């Protein structure tokens, strides 16, 4: 009978659809009889769905834009000669019968604008328009800056999620299992990474959801008992959480890990209840 422990490490690779046919058939057969592993597959798929959005955005070259515009622009056909306003304008005659040319439409329009520009009302309106445009432009610049900052933050989060899933799926070593303490007996966790690398990933299940002013903090414990923070994380309403971090030293230089409850932002050292622990 295939056990969960034998196939749990294959599930991330199964979600990415890169297992060979034999292992894929084993996982599928096991999933039909194991609700726990079936739930694990759904959790990994939730992260895998983010991968398409984590691809780096590449800005096309400027010359390509002009080439596309040139290919799609329809050349204008020469139009028929248009009848000008002056062609229909009747001539005026003076007292002696001489022909006096009527003022052109252009000269009349120029006179209207000249009078308008010299009026005090126009100056006041123009000043109000300049002020309104300045306020609108300032607000627009603030919106653009805010959207750019939000876009950078989202891109950074997506890159982290992509790196996390890649490490979980392709980690060479076996994951280290974490067990809940007496205050979180149902909680479990796994750490993915090799002893020669400082980068690692952790997933947790069934941890209690914390208030908004609390976080979980991971501690890396060396042979002398010194504890180094590995980062903070939160969990969703189902108790699921994850962490992708870089330790100061390689994982092989630490003996164990622990997870405690700490104030928002983390602590220099453990202060709250220990929720998870395990050996490396």
C-alpha cells in the first residue's frame, strides 16, 4: 500500500506535470484513496497558478513600435481641391464704383482672437485654467507613482512565489519535517533546501490564525544553541503558511529550527510560545 510519506515529495513535481508516466500513475492511484494528499495537491496548484504571472515583463524596442505603426498606417489619398471661403465672398464697391476687397475670413478671425486675448475676462479664465491644469497634473503624477510602486511590489512578490515553488519542486534533498508542540498539536511543517545552500523554503499546515498584531517567526538554531531569525510569516484561515528566505549561513551549519509567536515585525530573539520544531 502506497503511503503518504512515500509520495508527498512527488506531489510538487506532479503538480508541475513533469513526472514520468509510472510515478504519475502511482500518485493518481494514491490520490483516489487519500484526501490528505488530494488537499496537498490543491494547495500546490494554488501556488503553481501564479507562475505565468511571475514571468519578467520585457519592454519591446522602440524601433519595433515604429515598424508596426508604419505597417498599419494607411497613406492618405490626395483630396479634391476645396472651394475656399474667398471664392464665394462678394466684392464690395466704393463711392466711385471701384472694387474694394472684403476682409478675408482669416483676418476677421485674427481680429476676434486679438480682442479676446486683450480682455481682462480672458486673462482671469486663462489663469484659472493654468491653476486647474497644474493641480490635475500633480494628482496624475502622484497616481502614476503610486501605481508604479504597487506594480514593483506585486512583481517582487510574484518572483518570490516563483522561486519558492521552484525550490520546493526541484530541491535535491529530502524535506525536513517539523512537528507541532503541545500548544499546536495538529500543526506540521516542512523545510526544503540542501545543507550546502543558504536559501530555503518552508510550508506549514494547521497553525492557528493569529491576530493582526502578531506573526510567526522562524528561528535557526546552531550547535551552540544560538538562535538566528529566518524570517516572519502569517497563515490563512486554514492555517496554511509559507516562507522563502536566505539564512546567514548554509543550512548544514544549523542543527534545528523552531517557530514562535512574535509581535508584528518580528523580534531579535524568541519571546512567544513555540509552535513548531524539528531537526535539520
